[in-house]
C-alpha cells in the first residue's frame, strides 16, 4: 500500500506531465498540425458538448456549436495565452457561441430584473444512504431532466453558476443581464428545482 504522500507526489508529477503534453499539443496546433488538433478535440469534445448542451438544451445545436467553437479556437489559437488553461479558454468560446446561438433562436426572456428578491439561504443535508449504481443513474437522469425543464433563462444561469462555476458578474457579462437579474434567476431556478 502506497503512503498518501507518495500518491500526492505521483499525482503532481502526472499533472505536470499532462500539462507539458497539453502545451506541446497546443504548440503543434499553432502550427496547424491536424493530428494535434484532432487530439485536442478528443481531449475536450465531451466536456465542451456538455457545456453547450446545458445552455441550448438541444443535442444537434449543442453539437453544431461545439464544432464551431473548436474551429474558432483553432483559427484564433495564435492569440491564446498559455498562462491560462486551454480548457478554460475553449470553454469560454463554447459558452459565448452557445449564448449567441440561443439568442439567434429566440429572444432571451429573463423573467424579473429586480433587486427585491433576497437570496435564499439554503442548506442541504446529505442523507447517509448508500445508493446502488442504478439508483444513482436514476437520480442523475432525474436531475438532468429537471434542469432541462427549467425555463431557458433559469437553466442558463443555473448551469453557468453551479455547473460551469461562473460568478454573477461573469454571468452578467456573458448573458447581457444584470447581476441582480442573474441572482434572481438563480434563486428562482433553485426554488423550481426544489418543487
């Protein structure tokens, strides 16, 4: 059995090795190396598709937006700053393209642009239960379904905040709504999901 310190060091070495490999791939992509571009695509496609899907809630559109985002990333890779993780840079492109596509499809209707809704204090108690794999999959499917059934504005803000990790200021910049509207949308989404 390995000691935890050794696992930590081993994990750190692996991350450094992966970071170096990713930097080499990105450098090759800058030289328009198709094989490197395909490798980068394979590394990030699933994650970027999921990000796009959470915003658009439509599989074919999410796939199309993801493809467009990769093309945009590869064509503008010369402006990529290697001090920023490539995945973060790419995700920002995907989110921007997904929001643009969403706006093309229909006007964004963000209900309520008010400051009068106070943020709800919520605490979640995790039950000490063991779930089977099937039960976990059912719960995950139900959660995805519930998020997918949220009104568009709620779903987008909820996904950007809880899943993508953006704060309200960033959500405001991405979606074009105010920070208070973002908070309001998030609180309403949470309330609707609880019901």
